[in-house]
C-alpha cells in the first residue's frame, strides 16, 4: 500500500467520523420543547367494542391472498419456462 493511498484512506475515515458525530452535536444545541399547557380540560372518549363480521378487513385479507396466489402462479410459470428452455438448449442435436 502506498503512502498516498494510506493518507487518502485516513482522510476519508476522518471525514466519515466527523460526519457521524455532527448530527448529534447539532441536535444538542436545540432548546428543549415547551411543556404542554395544563389549563385545557381533559376529554375522555369511550368506545364500545365492535361485534360482528368486519367486511373491510375480510376484503383486505382476500385481496392479499389473491395477490400472493398470483405471485406464486407467475413464479411457477417462470420456473417451468426456464426449465423447458434449459432442457431444449442442452439436448443433443441430431
């Protein structure tokens, strides 16, 4: 290793180290956030548990299942075509 390449590597390493510590030093200079105001009334929201079948969730699950099935079918088609092409190109000529 030549001295110039060692110097270049040392310069790059020093620059990377400086860049890695710069964000931490910059964030340390920010003032702390203001505390939230305490004079606002607290609102309590009560929800009732949902019962029954959720068609939206079922639709999302069905769409995901169909998408995975299409990916699997496409993968099988690609694998089968590659297998046929490989066997056809390797077969001896008559």
